[in-house]
C-alpha cells in the first residue's frame, strides 16, 4: 500500500525540516537571551556573597543553616514566584566542638603538631585525648590480612591518595572515599582504637578536609574516633613511619551527636501555564560543612538554581510545566532533605518529569550528565548543538546528583551540571571552600546553562 | 570502466578500517601515556614556581628577563635535548620608573587617590605631573565629533567596558583594546594632553592592567602620556563626572624608553629521526609585564612548551620530525622575538610544518584553534575523538598565536592552545597574575594536550 505520493513525502520532509530549523532559530535566540541576562544582570553572585560572607558555614542543625533557610525563603519571595514554602525535615545534629589537636610523637619524645579535623559523625576521643602507635594502610581490604594481632590498640592510618592520572577528579574521589566513610567501622572490628584518614585532596597542602563517615551497625560502645589529616600531614606521617614504625600519634577531638532537629527544604515554584501538574525541579543543597562558608559545596548550586527561576521571570519566559527550585537540607551528613522531597513526591503522586542538580562546584560549566533511558538521552543529545556557542560540550550518561537521586523510579530524567572538576577537590570540605574562590562569570555561566536545559525540557518534554 | 570487483572493494574498505582502528588504538595508548606522565611526573609546575617566584616579572630588557633566558636555557640543557641555543634579538627597553600617582580632584578641592599604571611604551608626564579636566568617551570614533574644541588641553578618559555577554573573553578584549593601543595617538591629534584608559578587565576591582600602546607615527614632541585606571576607579571617575563635569584629574608617571638592547629567544630541539630537516615548534613568550610575575601570561605557556619536549623524552617517544621548543622574547611590547624567528626561517629556508603556541593562560585546556587551509583542518578534526577522554572538545578554525604569527606563509599549520578563558582577564597584565592563581593540574593538562597534538602532527604530517 502506498500511503503518500512522492511529492507529498517531499513536502512533509520539507515541512518537518523547516519546522525543526525554525525551532532551532527560536531556541538559539532564547538561549542567547538567557546567557546574556545571566552574564550582564545576574544575581547569583550577590546571593552567594550573602550566603557565604554574611551567613557562613551551614552545617545541618546549626543556627547558620536555619538563617540560610530564612534568607533564601525571603529571597525567593522577592522574586514574585507563584509559591514559596518550607518543607519540614528532621536532620542530624553533629557538632565539631573545640578545634581538634593532634601531634606525632617520635621515640625521642619530640612532638610535631599536625592539622586534623574530626570526620562528620565521628565520636569524640576520650577527654584527655588518645595516643597510640600507628599502622599505615592503603585500603580497607588490607585490614583483614593484618588482623587483630597487628591492629588491636592501634590507630589505623588510611593513606591511599587520590589517583592524579584520572581526568575526572570525581572518579579519583570515588576511588578513595571508602577509607573516609567506612574506615572507622572496619578498623574497629579488629580492635583499632582510632582512625586517621588522608584528606581527599589531589594537591599537597596543610588543610584537613572534612566529610561524612558512618559506623554502620557498629554498637555505640564499639565506635572509635576518626579524623582527617591534611595531605602534607599524611606525607610527613608516612615518611616518619618508615623511619620509626613505633612512633606515637596523639589526637583529641570533642565532636558530639545530638538528637535530630527540625529543619527545612526551601522550595519555590513557577506554576506551569499549560501543564501545572507536571513538575521539573532544579536544585542544590543548602547545608555545608562547618570549616568554611561552603561557597563551592554547595552555595554555588543553590544560587544557580534560584537564578534559573529568576532568569525566567527576568526574560519573561512563562514555562508550560511547573518549575521548582529546591534547596535541599542535609546532603552532607544524612541526605534527609533529598529523601524527604522524594517521599513527598511518592506520597502525593506528583508527576515529576525532570530534575537537575548543581553540586559539583561553581566552576566553568562543561556540560551535563544524564541519568535516564536511551530514548530520553537521544532527545537530549539533539539539543547539544544549541549549547556549542557557550562552549558546553559534555553531554554524557551519568549520575544526576545526590539530593535528586531518591527520585529515581518516579521521574523520567535526572541530570547533573558538570563544571570543570580540576580545582574542586582543592577546596572540597576544607577551610578554603570560600567565596573568593568562586568566579562570578563561571558561576553565572553555570546558572545560564541550567536555565537553558530546563527551558528545552519545558519546551519539548521528556517523551 | 570497473576498476575493482566488489570483493576487492570490500577488502580494501575492510583493510583501511582495520588499519585506521589500529592507529586509533596505538594513538589512544600514546595519549594516555602522555597525560599520565604529565599529571603524575610533571615538571611544568616546578619550573613555573622558579620562573615566577625566584625570578619574577620579566619585561624585555630587564635583568629578570635575562635571568629567565639563562634559567630556561640551563633547564633545557638538563633535558638532554639534541640542541639548545640562544637566538639573538634586539628588544625595546621601556621602564616604568617609580610607582605612578594619581588622584581625582573635585571642585571643592577634595582629592581621591586612584590606582593607575602607565601603559607600556608611554612617555612620562611632566616632572610635576599633569592636571587637567577630563572628557569621558567610549571609543576612538567619538573623538572626531568632539574635535579640538572640546578636547584640547583635556585628559581623554576611554571608558568602554569589555562586553560581559561574550562567552569568549578574548573577543571582549578584542572589542576594547584599541582604546589602550591607539587611544593616546588618536586623542593627541585633537590636542588632548593625556589619556586614561579603563583597564581591560571584566570584573570590578582596584587593579590597573598594563599593556602595550603605540604612538604610531606621532612625532616625538607630540606624544602624550597614557595610563590605565582600575575598573573600580573607572566606574568611580565616570560617576563623579556626571555630577561634576569640570573635576580635575592629576597623574604623574616616570616611565622611559631607552635604546634597544640585546636579548634572546631560547630554543631547544629534539632532532627528527626520519625527517630532521622538517620542523615543528611549540612555544610561548618568556617576557612578561612588570606588575606581577606573569605566571599566566606567559610563564604557563613557556613551561608547558618545555614540558612537551620533556614528556617525549620521559616516555621514550622519538619524533620523526625535528621538534623545537621556542621561548620567544618580547611578545608584550614589540613581538621582536617572534619576528626574528620567522625572519631566520625565511632566511635559512628551514621547512616548517607546524607551530603551536600557548599564550592564553594556564587554565583548564578546552581545545585548540587552527590557522590553516581546509584540507589540513579536516585532517586535524579527524583526531578530535582521541582527545575526548581528556575533555578536550574545542577544535575550531582561528588564530594561532602572536609569536608564531609571523611564520604565516612559510608554514602549513599554526595552532593555539585554548584554555578556559573566563578568569584570564581578571589577571591579565595586572598585579595579580601570580603563581598562586595557576592550578597545577590545569597547567599539566594543557602541557599534555599540547604534547598529544604535536605527537599526532609528527605521526601523520600536515599533508
């Protein structure tokens, strides 16, 4: 059966080409508008200045975290969104206490002070501190071969460095972070009394890098304290251990876990003009570690996400679907905000199409990673050419983001902004994750890239 | 006429595919070797540390520039190259003299000190300085309409900012730099007595940015002094001028031009194993402005270029063609080194195939621009997939580099490393172009990208 005559087919082909190229022209004009507004009339940098310099570090349960909730709620209210609200969520409350103190003591009694920080979730040392011999290992798997005989009563020093030959520094992080997260739980099984972990940092410096750890199902009375040591400290300790395997390490920390407290995800919404009950979200996490102001992790992601909605208002774009900014609470040490948002989506049955997270720093955007099926990914790839003028080249399958992860199964596409990763772990969770290390244009380009992607999803859906 | 039977064609196709894919495998293994060596056993950062922190700023004709010549020559000698030599070149010698001094004086006599720096090549002010009313313009083309009537006896203030909406910041620079380069020569024609130029900087800060200017064919006794003012200073001056159009600006500078002096390009060579008389060069410029240590402009390009040859030695790659590193002298205020090298190539008839310059900062490499014909560009594009694992995506036609530019017409391909440009003009020619703003991994990734491109040109030629 011949459905169409040849001229008809030609006409249809022609029509579809014209229509596609008309879209391409319209879309490229819209992206230009978005990028220009972000770079010349942006607000993300000003917001980040306030979050970082006026409020500061925002560990879950802290007064600063609550101040940040109020500040961002107020800022979203000023944007004239259709709805702004707080979503209650119970979060852990862990405090560092006084500054940690540590030294290496040689056999002749010389003490060299070294920089450490308690890992998030760790128990304190005894009040007078903890002194023991040190066993250096390069991974959890070494513990079994050493056994209780070699580890009981000792401090285990996890010293596997990040692999500098990996181009994506997040991969290098992924190859090391088990030492930090599970090192204490695993070493404790062999009678170790404490754990010191090399900071997850690709360069050599004096800054210890915080981060979450977990005791898993270790009984409370079996938990041993864990701290991170700077990369310079780790190198020094390791070299001394070669000379004096029986040197002693002393550390003292006063961190504590209190009862969970009430906190909030901060949410703002532009309600969709034609599909108000279909949602697309863009977000970052509002909490940060306590050693710095958390400008890259993840102040940047929060203000970029807020900026997406502000840019739509600014250029007068009225989305078809409902677009929400979600500032998640407690990504760093619990992910309670992300889990809570996903629970609510499941409970209410709200239809979510697309979620985009920025939680990899405020550096020059290189592209996006997409967690979705082949059909959706193909659709997304067809938009790639639109981003070329903005030097956004990276469109790959991959992880969306921690906070939006719990939505998986109840959403079509999860995506993550992928900024340049080379400098990220120089600052990650350390005292130098501060405002002056975020570049205004790089931050703004990220926000514009996010807004552009949300615009395209809004225009062309996910099916 | 049927040249081949179908099976023969199929066989040929198959053979060519296998051969291509075998090359692709071999090449991807080589690139991995290059990148891994650069990231784990690199030397570029150590060299840059010495150039920046031990030697410092390297303006042509200065003692530091000569020290840098000796240092890099010695370092190249240590690499065990086949030849290392100095190529003599006469360079201009301009000195800043004492620190410039400037203030804005309001009608009530209040003086506000403002940060300026003399532009490279400028004449000094009179010994007691220069005070005059100010006429703000936004481009050279405005001068003619104002004419001698409005400009005679005045200081012309060029205040056109860089266009923040342009993604490639070098384009924004290109759109402004005529004010700095030709502003004094042009304003002088209308009887202006001095020129103040807004710094070529996309952000607002207090740092004046140096850079070259030229009087063209203006007679010596008609030359007027020119200085750059910081972007904050420019904004302040502009806002005050709206309130008090008759305010006065005072500045004093003591810069001088002396006779040309002898300096050198520094050259090292690995002689080609099969085509020793065909040359490929990689380079940057050794001179820098005097306000900082010139780590990005262009210490980075120098050490990356040296690193290309070191990496080849390190991994045991013996190039077929002769590969030279050329550290050019005097890019900033004369381009004498680049011109001299090209003159010598022309004079000796040395066959040059390919030149690659790194002179756009030590930031994360994004790709390359190529100045060549369509056939060579197509060939280059066929290598693009090899760079994808290193997140090098940008392969476009464009400018090679200032120092290698004079080779045009006597070479097949000129190319430029294209690092991320967002932060470049925050530092360019200003007091904050210092070592701490160069990231070790970013610098090393640039060197590895350059070495990889040179390897591919060496393997597959330019025809």
